[in-house]
């Protein structure tokens, strides 16, 4: 690998892939320190020796890597990026979430499973359904709560 070749920069949180070149290189007691060339010249300093030895270096959500390393790692890195972007974009409405949990008499905190949500709905539907002495409103409320909580699980 040479410092004149193109490298790959991957920002998983944005899902952005680009080719870059090494810009400024400084010699230090610990080895060669580098920055990327414009327009990514704000990325650095990083160990150029580590980049050559490992094939990639990390900066928060960004990786600078050789093309070969990108070919080897891209499936895993893209999957991680998608997961992080989904988590960032999916911000549940906590007030609604609490309201739905209360309607189904579920714990107000912690993760829920689809089985827990469905079981809570079934348990309450036995008395909330109009045919069992409940009302349309009660049954609709727990059905909406069930659907909303299950939708949140699918989006997560």
C-alpha cells in the first residue's frame, strides 16, 4: 500500500462511502501521523502505520480503510450502519408508549417481547370485548395499544 493510492472512507451513521487520499503526513517519535486530503482533511490525526498494518482505522462512526479491507468488511459495516441509523431515526413517543403499556397492564419500563404484548392483549380481551361484557371502546383501546407496541418492535 502506498500513501498515493485511493483509500475508502465509510461513515456508517450517514451511510456514506467515498474514496479519499492521504493528505498531510508528519513523522513523530511514535511513527507516521496523517490526515486525509481535502475535502476530508478534518479527519485526523491518525496513525498511518496502523492504517497500513491493520488495513483500517476508526474515527467515531467513520472508518478509513484500504479498498481490499472494504471488500472484506462491507457487509458487516453496512449492516451495523443500517442498525444505527434505524435506532437514531426511531424515537418512540414515550407518552404514547406509556399510555399503551398502561392500557395493556404491562411494565412501564424495559423491553417488551411480542409474546408479552400478545399475551397481555389476550388476557384483557376476555373481559374487554363487547361479547364478554366489555365495551367497543375498551376493546378498541387495548387493540390499538397492542398494534402500536407491536409496530414499535418491528421498527426497532
